[in-house]
C-alpha cells in the first residue's frame, strides 16, 4: 500500500513522518508542534535539525470549535486553491504553497515564523504604518481581478464552480446573518450584565432584522468576486516590513463588500479596545488607518476597473456606481460582523479580554450602536461618514 493513500487525521508524530516523505530536505530528526488556535483546522509546525521549518495544515472531519459542525475536508482544497490564485495576483502578500495533498486534505506551506498575528499585536496596541498600503493592494488585486470585469467569462464561471463552498457558507449564513438576531440554535453568548440591553437593542428590533435579512439574501445570491471569506486581523500575519494574508478556507464567490466590511469591523474592535484602555495614539492610528485603507482600496480598485476590456467599462458612471455599491455594502456588512462577534458564538479577543467587565460592556455597546447605524443608515456610504460615526460614539453617545 502506498503511504498516505487513504485519509486519516494526523497527530504530531504522524506529521513528522509525513513531511519526511513529502518534502525534500526534511529528513533526519524532526520536531513537530500543533500550533492551531483557529476554529476549524489543525496546524502543525515541523522543524528539521538545521532550523528550517514548514507549516502543515490539515482539515479534520469536524470543526474544532464544535463537534456539531461536521464538515467536508474538501475545504482544504478550497483554501489551497484560493491561496494559489492570491499568490498569482499578490505573490508577496500570501504564504508560498509547497504541497497540496487532496487525499490527506492538507497542504504544506511557508512558515511565517518571522511574522506575528496582527490581532495579538494590536491587542497590545502595536501599530503598522505600512498596513493600509499593503492590505488595500491585497483587496483590490484579488477582489477586482476575479470579477466579470477582468476575468474571461468562461474562467469566471469555472472559478465559481471550483469555489462553491456550501458547508462553510452555511456556517456564515447561520453564525453571521441569522443567529445574532434570532438565536434559534441557542448558541449565542451574551456578556453578563449586557443580556437585557442586547435583548432590547438587537433581538427585538424588527427593522434591524429586515435589513440584515436583505443582506443575507445578497450573500446567498451575489457572485461578484472570489472572496477570502474571513478577512480579519486574525487572518493577517504581519511584521515591521510587510504582511501575509492566510486562512481563506471560507473562500467563495460573493459580494465584494463582505471582505471589505469584515476588515472594517475588525479594525473597529481594535479601536474600541484602545478606547477602553485610553490608548489615544493607538485609537487615532486606527482611525487614520481605516481612512487610508478604504481610500486606497477605492483608488486602486477603480484604476483596475478602468483598464478592463469589458465594453461598458468605458462609461465612468458605471464604474462609479459599481464602487459606490461596494462601499455601501461594506459598511452594512461591517455592522453585521460587529453584531455577530459580540453576540454570537465566535468572539474576538480584542473585546473579550477587556477588563474590568464594565469597560467591556461599554465597548460592546459602543460597537453595537455603530453596527446598528451602519446597517440601518444608508447614508453611511463613504469612509468619511464612518469616521464621523466613530467620533460620535467615541464621545460616549450610547443608548
């Protein structure tokens, strides 16, 4: 029997043997650690005696966050193929893929050992002046160049077929778009002391539910671009020179505003944390970074669209309208992401580690107020509008 010809879930010892067999130059005594801290997959770092290392990421048949999430291991193929496409468009901004093994539902990739997870660094209020330039390039190149404006029609439809991601999209449909408003699975986790306020402010607001339902339909039906699908500061490795975007296992064809909105929301969590700890310089940096990131994204995206071979791209008004819709979508989805991270099952440490509890409650309410305005107020359609909204709640206007 050929080794690794049948799938099994590997442990640390198995992974060492796997790398010896599969990766050239990794022989002799190896050391392996399971380092995954995400909700879905298993991640191993394997080192050889010379100090070289690789990352092995394997999809298990269940999500790590809950055994109730039984998932196809095909998500590793989706993630790897998304990274390969991103690597073609932005080679310096994603890890290099060394091997994809469809049988074992795993990939071997570059070890980003000289990088840190951005969320962890921002939790201690570290700033990165190069972030806006690089992440705006990542979004513009990968999102706009996978739309109908830039892709050959047959290739676009082939991508759509390859990136149908029903199980992980269903997780998003439930955890992001439904459960924070209608807790039908009884999985929501409300902070003690905030329960009654959230029941009134979110659970009972039918106008809010209606707007979220419209956004859910958009998520279900609008195949605009190949999305990362989970673009937040926990999916970005960063150092003082550059960054790498990881973990696109939620990749699928959907509305561009979903990725952009997720990034906006997660920067806002860091902003709320900075306010809680009175880190004024950090708070100002977040505001400046939000402004720069979205302005640069729009400029770069618009330039890419203008070079399209689509016949109707000669009409500036069409491209302007296209970008305006992306912008409005992004702010509404930012609100939806803020709601789900505070009310739903999957939290962010930016908020959950705030102490004392009263400061955390204030941070949550600040985010939920911003979220509701983003979803309901269609006038919030430009980044300048959003910065004004932050300023409003920065000064303590809470319901």
